[in-house]
């Protein structure tokens, strides 16, 4: 017998058991009369195996109750069992749905607006393309994600999965060439040169350049609580890079992009186990050193001239946005975070 809040599913085995008790017949004797094993009879009584038409015919011969009765009883049980399981799964998914940032996802148009808990569950199941929400974190279904986050929490994990799923869905509309790691490595200098361009100039060029290397580049808004700058994962025969964009400082945008590219070229997406702190540190170093040459940076900081004019001159020499140099100097403690905000650019990309 299986229960849910509204339904009870009673297997035909309960009726068989009643018949045996009324006849004072043991399961061993019954199994012999049915020409079946005791193990199978036990499973039949407990509802662990389906009552087939063949078994229904045998029951008619042994117990004298028509086969159609048993067939109808089995059909009714399976119908009720499906309702029980569906209701229990819905109850479980209603609790799980509360962990996803549904309201914000709806504001972005990822899922429909709704205040009904069951409607939210159905919408989330369709969004994640799963029959139940507990499958969202299944290793066989969820992608192995390399990502750059400011912090990690239970809430941020659910926001990350929602964000990554939207990136995956949008990436399906981006045609890409076969994955080309050497080609990606050879484009780094050209990508770096885009840091001085405006988004409306570099965005289409960047998307096209990435697509030529087998990468679908997607720009998405930030989900509050995700602490997410960017994420990278395989989806079939392509790689997906997703970047957050709204209100993002240019230096953080480009660092996030190079960080995700670092995960690709350093082979982190091919690891069987989860990414470690060392992997994240390696991707950070990759981004740092590919944006600003270590030798040039050391030479510049060695002069100890952090005036606005010196920073602009160094950035021009390196072919970089001055905001990237400012961000690096702030990060390394050479200048306070309150200085030279006028040299930083904020991107408001259309997503």
C-alpha cells in the first residue's frame, strides 16, 4: 500500500492475501498451485511486480475469481499508484522550488510569472527539462561547471544551476565550429585588443571569434545571490561560456572572460573530479598574466608612479583599457579602491 496526501494505492496482492487467509492456504502451497516461485508470489502480494494477464488467468483457475476482475484491479492500482507518486513528487518539488530564485527568473523572462506553487514547479521542470527537480543536481544530467564566484552558499548553488541552464538554452541558438583549442589560444591577443572598444563594437566580434573556436558565448543578467561572474561547461560538442553583464566594470568583465578561457585552455573542463581552489587560482593567474604582461607590469610598478597620467600612458602602451590597469593596481594594493573610478568603464550590455 502506497499513500500520498490525497490518494491510497492498494495492490491486488492485498486481495490475494485475503483470499489465502480465508482458505487457510499458505503462500508455499499457493505458489505450487500457481506453478510459480514463492519469491514471485511474495512480490506479487506486496505489489512489487505487475499482475499480468497470464497471472490473472492462473488466479481464475486457482481461486475461481474471473481473470477480468484481477486485470481491472491491477489497472486501478497502477492508475492510483501513478497519482500517488505524482502527488508525492509534486510535494517534494514544491519544497525544492522555493530554493530557486523563481521571481527573478520570471522577471528575466526565463519562466512565466506565477504565484501558484504547483505552476512554479511545472514551469521549473520544463525550464530544466526534467521530470522532477531533484534531477537538476544529478551528475548524469547537470553539466560540470567551471565558474568564477565571489562566494558559495546553498542558495548560490541553486541560482548557479538556473543561470547555467539559461546559458545552455541560449547557446543552442548559436552555431559554432568544432572545438579548436589552438585556435582559441591564438586569438587571445586579438581579444585583449578589444578591451579599448565599446561593447556594441566588441560584442559581435567576440561572439563570432569564440564561435569559430567551438565556443558559444552568452551574456546573461546576474541572479542575485549567485555571486557569479561567469561559468563555463561542455554542452554536447560545444563549449558554453556565460558571462554576467549588467552594471559590470570593464576590468571585471574582461578578467572574468579570460578566467573562463583559462579553465578551457588549462584543461579544467576535462577533469573527472570537481575543480579545486588550485584550479581557480590557476585560472586567475592565467587571466591576470594574459591581460597584463608580468614583465611589463613589474616594470611599471617598479617605477612607483601611480598618477593618472602614468596609468593612462601605461595602458596606451599595452593597448589596454586604463580601467583594467586601475583594477589590477587596486587588487594588488598599490592604490586604494577609492581612487581613479573615472578611469573605469561600466558595461550595460543588452541581453
